C-alpha cells in the first residue's frame, strides 16, 4: 500500500542563484527528481526520507508569504537515494541543490495550472484546522499524511 506525502518547496534566497519556490518546483518537475537532504545543515536527520518508496503519492506545497498553496501531484519512481556521479550530468548544475532525493514518475506528474490555496482546505483535513495557524502542521520538507486527506486535496482542486 503506497503512502501519501506533502513535499514543501520555498524560495531559496540564500543560495548563489536565488530561486523562487515556483521556479524550483517547475525545474524539479522537468528533471523528474526531487532533491532532499538525508541530514540537515544542523546535523539532524530529515524526517521521513527513509520511509519514501516507489509508488508513494505526493502533493507539492508552496511555503512562504506569497505561497501557501498546493501546486500539483505525482507518484514517486524511487525510494530516497543518492545520485551516482555519472547521473549528476543529466541535471543542470545550477539547479541541482542536493545530490540526493527521489525520482518522480514523469507520466504521473500533474502540475496544476491553478494552484489550490490552503484556505480552501480549512477544517477539511487535519493539517489545516479551523481557526489555527496551519504553518505548524506543515513544518518540515516531507510530511506524511493520510491517503484519504490526499484524496480530499485532489478532489478540492478538481472542484474549482
């Protein structure tokens, strides 16, 4: 049985290239590879990366003052892995933020033309409660969610 996840993306203002969250998302969809770190810059393990496996379903969430919306979905084509040196050539070096992550199934990628604003989900899913700051419910780069809630988000997007 596949698991369901939310992968967060945000603006990268501190890097050499300074990319918006939308630009990072779009480029990762083109490359069919989602960069993730196994260990954070502070030496802590990134939550849930060891649990990711091929066939899992993912919602992509844009974090930040101009974000707070879901951008699309896909199915994972691999578990978490480190790229081999010969593989790094298939990516654009200025975009390859980390040399580890998960492969995305190209045919499953659904980039939503109209993002789903988080407020549309208030009270419908546990990670967007009514009257609370939902930011704390979506912390971290990889968040596991109930597959029924994944389906609710997708349905809500289609009802637009």
